[in-house]
C-alpha cells in the first residue's frame, strides 16, 4: 500500500479474506486501499493541498467516484459486523478494536477530505477518538491509535478560535505540540501507521514553515518505499522549498507567499 501498488494490496487482502473470512482487519485495510487510491486520483495527497486550508474545504474541483464510495462504505459495514462478532466472544481483542478504529478514522477522513463536510466530520471524529482511546487504554497500548489522537489534536488546534468553542472531543485540547508528540510515537512504534505518521509530520513541518524537517522525513520514506512516485515528487518539491527556490510549476511569487 505504501508503494501505491493498490491492486497488489487488494490481491494480498483478498487472499487473507479467503484464509480467514471472519477476521475484521482485512476489510478495513481494503477500505483504506480504495480510499487512498481515490485520494491519489483526486490529487488530494500532495502536501501542497494540505498547506492551504482553503483547498481542504473547497469542493468545486472534486468529482468523487460513487462506485468507490459504495465499496468503501460496504467494507466499513463488513469490518463492523466481523469486529462485533469477535468482540462478543473476546471483548479485549486488539485486532478487532483496531479494525473498528481504522474504519472510524477512514470514515471521518472521507467526510472531511472527499465530501468536504469539514464541520460535519467532527461528529465522526468524536467517535474515532473514542475508539482510539480504547486502544490506548490497553496494556501495552496499541501505539497506532496515537495517529487518530494526534490528527484530531492538530485539526482542532488549527481551527479559528471562535470555532473551538463548538468542538468538544474527549481528551483533545487543540494543542499542535501534543499532536506532534502523538504522531512521533506512531512514527517510532506504530506497526501499521508508522510511515503514515511520518507523512503527516512532514505536512505539519511544511505548514509550520520548516521545510528542512519535511525534507528529512520524505527522504527516509523514499528510501523505504522507492517505488512510490508521490514521495519522490514531494521530496523534490520540499528540497526546492528548503533551498528557497520555487518548486517546478510554481511561480517564485507564489512560493514566496
């Protein structure tokens, strides 16, 4: 998946479903594969998109694929059915809890990024956070769950002050510093989300005008996933920013702004 070989990821996951159709995790990961292929098609994954909040909420240029949406939400439902069945027998099943948390997080991200329901996505984010907190309460904690908490923390911290009064999410203060701490834990200890946490940390570094930090993170991702074309393009763009140059296809005036 991190190489952006989505068809290869689906082939592996389909074999896992045949091997153990009752396991909830392959369904949630398949939903992730469909979701990220759609983000890639819509050109939402470029860091430039996340550097500008107006782009994140602008709906005019997006044409989501309804067939992909149906697939994604069908897989959410399968994840929840199989997770519920497993948790009924084993209430502390870590994999089932993580599959639920992944599905909730993906649904929140789909609402925010694809459907552009920014404020509506916060009600979903509350549920995602609740699922993440269950994982973090385990002994030992499920470190990947820090990704949800860190992401929500940063998004709330980026809201205009008057909007924060209307957003109340359990154990979220809206602290960008805490957000980075959560994401660094995932980058170091996460089993599934480690590379994704590094992607998010690079986005944050660019938003906070620290392109040299983003460059280091992206260089590491390129070494680990050399076939990923997006990582290579973003590294080239970030290196140009770190050197004070306009990235290819960008006017020097725009880069300065």
